[in-house]
C-alpha cells in the first residue's frame, strides 16, 4: 500500500469527537435526579415500613435497621379494612365517570375544533374557566342541593342524590369535563380537516364524522386522559366524605381512613394498605402506557 493510499484512507475515516457536556444540561440532569429522588424516597420509605412490624419500629424507631420483615401488615390490611369491597366501590364510581367525561368532552371538543360556529370560542372558554373553580367553594351549596334532589330507590337507597353513587359520578363528571375538553380540542386541531371534508363528500353525517373519522384518531389522547382521570377519581377523598354518609358505599380512600384509630394508629399497617390501594392505578398505567406517552407528545405541537 502506497503512502498516498494510506493518507486517503485516513481522511476517509470519520473523526470521532467527544461531545462536551454543557453546564445547562448538567444542571438539568441534576435537577431531574433530585426531583425523582424527592418523589421516590417517600414511596420507598413506605414500602420499607410496611414490611416491619409495629413492635419493631416502636422499640428501635422507624429510622433503624429492621430486626425482621413480615407480610402480616398486608394480610391484616386486606382483611381488616375490607379492601376488596372498597375496591369495587371505587370501580363503580370511576369507570362510569370516566366514560361520561370522555364522551361529553370529546363531543364538545369536536364541535369547537371541527365545526365553524360563532359560539366555539366562548364555549371553550366557559368549559376551561369552569375547571378553574375550586371545589371547596361549592361544598356547602352542593351539599344542600344533593339533599333536595330525589332519585328512584333503585338508584339510591336514601331516595336522594345525597349518599348515592350517582351523586359522586355526577360531580366528578362536572368538574373534570372542562379539562378534558380543553385537551381534546387542542388535539383535534392537529387532525387535518381534509379528512372531514372527504367524509362530507362521501355523504357522512356529523355524527358519522365524529364517531368514524375523528374519534378513532384521538385514541392516544383518550387513553392519556383516561389514565389521568382514573388516577384523580380513584384517589378522590373530598367528595366522598361530604356527599356520602354510608360507610359501605365509600370509595377505597375511606378504607385507609378507617384504619386510623382515635387513640392509636398503626402507621406500618396504613403504609401496607396504601401500597395495596395504589396497585390498580399502576395496572391501568401499565396497560395504557404506550397510548399515554404518545397522547402526551402527539398533541404537543400542531402539524
């Protein structure tokens, strides 16, 4: 091989340059690490505490090396708090509420984003502004209203909206529809309007365009909102303690409250119960994770 060939081969080889890590990117990584640590440490500490007996922590303290790990707290929490019953109550409230929230929100978002009416912008502002109303403001009037609205006995044992599943479903739908409408309207604006025009040329009605064209394309956004709404409604505690009185109808969050005694509280038991309660939200997120991530990113920019 001649010297000219060697020099040509050397020039052909790509020059690998080590990228310099920018200070701003380093600061960002440190910030993300610290933030993740702040979120994960309490969860890890609750998991660590749940495997320790109350006697162990009472003698040696919570910040100490465990002298034995056990699953008794989980068994006791499952039986004493009657978690399966309260899991079912939360599903009875969350699943219909999420269905109606996404149905109403997608319908309004379709009108606002795909149809040309003079009231589109005022309607979107109304739904968005209503979502900014603090729930604590309407607690007292809502409580009195629920005591005055009758329901058939097959829907409510008390014959009222108060102390019924319908009442909790309705208030969650009312407060969460605005946020979902805002998100879905922005997402639907990224869908080319030529699809609606083509469907209109083929003779598709408005309902057909909504159900057959736009709604299937919103599957990632709907999945992302379903995960968020399930987490918020499933973890709700405020509406249940205000608008319900029957302990047997309470959602899962009230089961944790029942483990707290008046003069004594077993925090190890509560930690185990809390970790059991969080399992459904993890399962929902795991099943819809792909759609959740794509729903958050696809609607971020237009085009």
